[in-house]
């Protein structure tokens, strides 16, 4: 056959870049950016070629695996689904439905099949013990959105293409390509801000790749952003710079907010944040003075003890400065496919608590920091079985070693995953779905978080293998087998495919009346541009009376914790440093280190340390160091760089591929060490349940 061209969006990260893939006879010849995609305009990052590497990877699983006394054995799909359902049913019969648990990882939201079919399976499983990567990533964003806007998925995004002032806290979009902000080609979008005379300012304990391109960068001590944000709000009130604009008609709580922040002056918080009072005051003034400006916070302010407060204050600052729901500010997308669902669907908090530590549920989830203890602690209600999908919590959740040990003791575990990795090696069954280039794709979540309204759908590039199943076929197969009726393959209804759901969602969506159906998207392989973001408040609010309360009671109450921390900042022991994470352009969480083209070159799993901190420990560039925390020890080479704030060390997450029993030949040669063998499951944002991965106290010494 001739060389053919296929267009699709890359589903590896939130930027959803358009791809142009040349192929012939079932082989990929090349992957480039799709210049006709109106949103990504031809941009891609080095990871895009990883889609081909994953597709071709000999280590990628293609048939179900069953663990036996003599090792892993391949088996047929129907027999595997039967056995898995039987085993889950046995646990349920003996110990009740809550003795089973679920962990969903990051790619769940990058696979429309999983995203649309897993909920049905979970209803059949009937367990309260639902965990996900959200509680090591973004629960604070959802919590603040729920409190302020009445729905945890009503997340504002920075309107980058029209802003003239972008204040970034704890995000490194030039490397991550953006998060909770779908903005492909963020590098050129940032340049455009500067080209039109705007400014980009970064607050981060590391002078990041983004900071290097920004107009200003300020170090901040990890975990103290809440004080910076409180003081910025205090300045706005004290200097009479509050301008609600259009929001005034439907906004409450201004007085309560003013009273709450009054005690947090810049001078008051300078010491704890490590920032000069003048700088804090200047940041508040700049945000207020910007005609079009926006404050944006991401992982660095989310995975810390005060994540919920931080994300509340980020939105509050945008509201106070007239930048919420205004062009160039923090706006809400109008996606073609609505993700909010029925009223009340996610309006859930503290309906039940975890058994051992009593941590509250949020959005139907429990915090993953308590997964291991729920497995390890005997007694009524102990977890006996686990289903994982698209996740590698042994490497991605705090105290991964403890979880590693816990998983080994489960009565039953099944993983829906494409690799035999650090987590799935503990499963009794691995069910590998067709993935990436073999799947149809619509970004259900990311169009709803995009900085322009867009929609894009792709058919599979290649047919799935002869004996492969789609993720939705796996979940539907398990759902049917776990349901109340006896399962009979001869009479079971054909599983509902995601296309039907997407088409229905589009027809009932914001652009359905204008003819935006699945067929319309099929006819537009480069995607459809639905225009710039439009103001949506107050109509979009899901709060009582469609009012915006800037001082919601749960958040105000949580300020007590912050007050206590300010009065008595946690003291570090002599020689301790604070550990933070960093992302690397060629790495994607824990799972793409088996792509040969992405891992080649220098070792990226290194500890970044300020030269002064290294000198104090007599450490030389490249030397192997031992990093120790309350929960564990790892060893890795040190890299000295003035880009680190003194007193802070940084290392990437997602490494540690030296554990036995994995089938990741390339990754094992670039094993690195896992930062989550150091992070501590007892550190969390008590309000939202998110892990406090950032700012872990560690000791560093030469080996
Ligand atoms: N210390 C520290 N820890 C962190 C972070 C940090 O910054 N610092 N970041 C956190 C963040 S933001 C996140 S999102 C989490 C991620 O945490 P996880 O989601 O648990 O980890 P991933 O590495 O994304 O694992 C993805 C898994 O999905 C599998 N997979 C890939 N494609 C498919 C597919 O198509 N179908 C199926 N069924 N499986 C597939 C991969 O093989 C892998 O096992 O890590 C968190 N952990
Ligand atoms: N190349 C690549 N891209 C990715 C991923 C990947 O693994 N690799 N992962 C994807 C995922 S799942 C996500 S969620 C996104 C994340 O996207 P981002 O949030 O943009 O990514 P990070 O690089 O984790 O940025 C967090 C920053 O916070 C800083 N930081 C740490 N602690 C603090 C603190 O207390 N305060 C402040 N102000 N800053 C702090 C860190 O130094 C770091 O620079 O990236 C996505 N994109
Ligand atoms: S930036 Fe993200 S979506 Fe774009 S090519 Fe890279 S991994 Fe894919
Ligand atoms: Mo994430």
C-alpha cells in the first residue's frame, strides 16, 4: 500500500496536540505535529514519538496474564474475565463489597474508553474504597471549585491567549506542557504574552525551565504559598485595590474574606515564605493593575499541606482583581461534551470516612495516602482485593514501599494495564487493553479544561490485534459478570461502545443544536475550533441561588491550621533539606521509561541541590548521594545547580524500575530511584485528603 496519513490528538498529556502520522502497511513511518490543527498549530513535544514506541514495544502486554506457581501464563479473554469476576465475587461474598478497592491512575482520563466504561464497572463492584491519582495530584483544585463554584469539575483555566499578566505558582508548563489548563504549544503562547507587552512571573522553589523564560522568578519555601496568597489578598484589601466588577452582583463573603486575611500582612509572612515583603506587595499590585491578568497555581501548590486553601485563594485573588470569568483572566470552557453530569453527582464530601485514620471521602473517593494501611490493618472492614486500572501507585503514591508490601499480601488483585510493572507485578491477573494508536479517542476531560473551546475525535489508526480487547470491552465484560443476573455469554447484550456515548453527549451538548455530532467530528480530522472562551458566570454556577461565596465556611475554618503553622512553623532538624519533585520533558510519570527514544542520553534521575548545600555536605558534582526521610532511603547521583533555592532539593518522580519481577527491559536499564520511597503517607492536606508530596524533610549525605 501507499504511504498514508492519519490525524489524531496525542493522548499522552493534557496538551492534546494534533498529530500527523505517516504509516504504511501497519507500520508507523513518522509522527509530526498536525499544522492544520487550529489549536496546537503543529506543536508537539519529544514524547509524541513515544506513541509509536509503546505501540511497537515487545514488552507491552497483549493477552491476559495469570500468575501461577510457575510464573505468568497467557490465557484467553473470556476465561480470564470469568475467573476475575469469580474471585472478586468471592471476596465480596465473604467480606462484603467494601472489602474490594479500586485505584485509577492518570491515563484513565486520557482514554475515552476507560473513562466512559469504568463507572459502570464500579457501580457493579459496589465498593466505597475508590482511590485514584487525583489524591496525589489535584483534589485541592476540585475542592476549591466545589466550594466556590458549586461543582468540583467546574475548574477555571487561564485565558492565555488574551492575558497580559500570568502569575504562575508551582507549575512548570514549559516542561509539563500544562495541566488543568489544556494549552498546546504553551511556549509560543507564553512568548506571545511577552510580545504584546505582557509579563510572566513564576513563584517556585526551583528556577524552572518556565521561570528561565519568564520576566521574573521568585523562590518560595515549599509549602508556604498559602501565606503568600493570604498576604496578597490582604494587600488588595488594605490598599483598596479590590475590584469585583461584574461579579459584584452575585458575590458574597467579601467582608468575611477581608476579615480572614487581615492578620496576614506581607511583613507577617515574609519570614516563613522566604520572600521579601516588598515582593509580595508588588505581586499583589501587579495582578490588580493588570488590565487582563491571571493567577494560576498547579501541582506545586496542590500537593502540599495547604493545597485546598491555596487553590481557593488563587481563585479568590482572580475574583478580587476583576480577573475571574473575564477575557485574559481565569475563565471556564464551554465544552462540546459536558462533564458536569447530573446535579449532585459529585457533590459529595465526608459521607463516610476511612476505617483506620478516619479520613473523609470527597467526590466518592478516599485519599490514596491511606490505601496501604487499609490493606495492612487487620479487623472488620480490612481491604482484601484490589482492582487497578491505568495506575502505578507503587511508584506514584507516598511511601510506595509500604504499598508495595501491602499489595503482596492481598487475597486478590487484578490490574487493567498494558505493562507488567512495579504495581501490576503483584496482581493475580493482568488484563491488557488495546491502547494508544489502536483506539478511538475523544478528550472528554481536556476539552473541558482547554483555553479555547475545541473538539476533536479520532478513529483508531491501526486495528487492534486479533486477540485484543478494548478497555471498555474489559470493563463491560466484568460489569456484566458482576451484576445481579447470572452471566450467559450467549444472551449477554453487546457492550455499549464509547462512540455511542460520545455521540449522544455531543448531541445534547452546547453545540449539538448547531450540528456538532460525532459524524461532524469525523469529517473534521484536524479538530473543530469553537472559539475563544466566553464569560459564563453566574449562569454556570452550581451553587445555591447561583451566588459566588468568596469565603466558604469549610475553607475559612481550615485557616486555623494555617494560623497555627504560621505561629509555630515546623522546625527542621539540623542538616535537613526540603524535597520537591520535578518533571522532565522526556518522561511521563512512571510509565514511559520503556520507550528507547525517550530514555536515551544522560541520566535524568538526579538530585538537584544548590552548590552551597552541597558544599556544606562535602558533595561533588555527580557524586552518589543517600537521601533519607522518615519512611525510607534512596541513592542517586547529585547535580549541583543554582537553580535550586538553598535548603531545597529536587528529584523527578516515576523512577525506581529496579524491583524484581517487572517486564520493562529498557526502563530497568534506566532504573533510577523512586522519590515516593521518601515521601510520607502521614503528610497530607487534611482538608482535601491530597497527599503532601512537596516539602518532605530529608537528609542528604555522600555514599
Ligand atoms: N512525588 C511525587 N509523586 C507524584 C507526583 C509528583 O509530582 N511527585 N505526581 C503525581 C501525579 S500529578 C500523578 S497524575 C500521579 C500518576 O500516578 P499513576 O497514574 O498511578 O501513575 P502513572 O505513572 O501515570 O501510571 C500509568 C499506568 O497506566 C498504564 N497505562 C498506560 N496506558 C494505558 C492504557 O491505555 N490502558 C491502561 N489500562 N493502562 C495504561 C501504565 O502502564 C502505568 O501502569 O503520580 C503522582 N505522584
Ligand atoms: N514531561 C512531562 N509532562 C508531564 C508529566 C510528566 O511526568 N512529564 N506529567 C503530567 C501530569 S500527570 C501533570 S499533573 C502535570 C503537572 O504539571 P505542572 O504542575 O506544570 O508540573 P510540575 O513540573 O510538577 O510543576 C510543579 C512545580 O512546583 C514546584 N513546587 C514544588 N513545591 C512547591 C511549593 O510548595 N510551592 C510552589 N510555588 N512551587 C512548588 C516544583 O519545583 C515544580 O516546578 O504534568 C503533566 N505533564
Ligand atoms: S505536549 Fe503532550 S500532547 Fe503534545 S505531543 Fe507532547 S505529550 Fe503529546
Ligand atoms: Mo497528574
